[in-house]
């Protein structure tokens, strides 16, 4: 009887885990990076606040050092063109950074040529 209870508990746990994983697979977010001309903390605040308000956006971060905007979003509810339009409506340039396909290899390190 004890073995049967353990078996049923394991079976039930497996079922719960599988249904949880199936739900999370439907909610995969897209991560996209954009090059901007943002220069100030006011630009950063305006851009992040505006994009966070859009339905489907999970997270937004603008690095002023690199001027790279990173947006995690549900691509079923939003696309990169809308993100670019919002940023450009603030008179800040914005373009998608295309991922580099290097066949799964690490990108080469660049030597500092100013030595």
C-alpha cells in the first residue's frame, strides 16, 4: 500500500510539472536590442517609462554607456517596429541590432590597436 501511495504521488507530481512546463513554453519572451542616440538620464527615464507601459513588455533597460536598449517582450502582442516608433517619436534615433550568426562559435576578441 505504501509503494502504491508513493507511485501515485510521483505520477501526480510528474503531471503537475509537465503542465507547468507546457504553460511556460507558450509564454516565451523575445529579447531584442536596439542602438539608440540617448544621451541623458532624462532620455533613459522617458524611453523606459514609455516602453514599460506597452502591453506585452516584460522588462526594459537602456544603458547610457553603450546606448543599447534591451527589451523583453511577447512578440505575439508587440513587434520591434512599434518599439522603434515610440523611441523615434521622442526625437531619439533607434535601430534594431541584428544578431551576428557565427556558427555557434564565440566572437573573436578585438585587440586594442591604440597601444
